[in-house]
């Protein structure tokens, strides 16, 4: 099976991540849950208990990368950091 065919059979995953008031390099965030669609991820946020006023990120999983001792990654996109350098 080709790599493209494999990707099309993988279920989409949307991570719901509580980033509090925002994140900086080196800070942690909390994964609230994982959903199979954007709408399901939004429903997870609606059902969160309490009066959460934090920022919530819905991130679609595009790749899971296992690091090896020698790593060279060149993927890039818009930063989620508050003050990227």
C-alpha cells in the first residue's frame, strides 16, 4: 500500500488543548480530549465543566513523529506562541 493510500484510511484526530491564558516556549498545556471531527471537538469544549475562560486550541493531527537521536525536521507553519521570536 502506498503512503498516500495509508494516510487516507487513517481516522482524523482533533486535539482539544487548554493553553490557559496563552503559551510561551517551555510552558505546558493540557490536552482536554481528542475528537474525530471539528464539530465533535467544539462539543467537548461546550461540555467542559466550570466557568473556563482560558484559551482552547483545536489542533488537527497531521503527523506523529517519534524522535530519534539524530533528527532533522523542516516542517513549518504559523506559530501558536504568544510572542514568537
